[in-house]
């Protein structure tokens, strides 16, 4: 896959995930340590191990829209190994 196609696929994937979050923001929360969006059932962030979260559905939906508009910049736990 060429670089532009890879970028397009990446952004399409992010947009798809964001749409799921925006549909039901009450099922998600934002890690206040690294700004990752997690399922509401998570007790700690798998990326930074924080335990502080923003659970406001309006904030979660807005953050999902923001993250969908740009390429991933954060390091995930999968990137570490």
C-alpha cells in the first residue's frame, strides 16, 4: 500500500472508531493522563496507567471528533513491544 493510501486508510479507521464513540459517548471516557479514549469499564489506562478520567459525554464526543481529524500521535501499549 502506498503512503497516501495508507494514510487514507488510517484516517478512515480513526473516523470509524470516532463515529462509534460519538454515537454512545456515555460508554467511553478520556484518560486525563494521555488523552486516550477508553471504554467506561476500564479502571486504568493501558497506555499511561493513569486512573483519572473525564466521563462527561459531551467532552468525550468532542474529543473523539478532534482525534478523528488528525493522525495518531500518541504511543500505544502495542507500540512498546
